[in-house]
């Protein structure tokens, strides 16, 4: 299973990526948990700004995953 959220750091810029392209980046409990962790990492680390993005070509996110 791939990580539902990725965190990369480049020159004090965090790139936080929702990584569920097979589900059009629908937000489920695992994504929420990982996003909370990413924001904590940002707040406690050296990064000064974050860019929130998502994998896939057709949309950023479809919203909440209703098929839990």
C-alpha cells in the first residue's frame, strides 16, 4: 500500500501531496491522519511554507471518501 500523503522538503519549502490517485484523492481517515502529521512536521521543522498538491491528472481531490 502506498502512503496516502507524501512529504518532501526543498529549500525550506514543504511539498505535501495527497497520494490516492486510484480514488481521485478522496479524503479518508488515513489521509486526515497523515495530513495532521504533515502539518505538525511543518510546524516543528525547518520548512517555512507548504504547497499542498495531489497526484493524478484529472482533479485535486473529489472530497470525502464516502465508501469507507
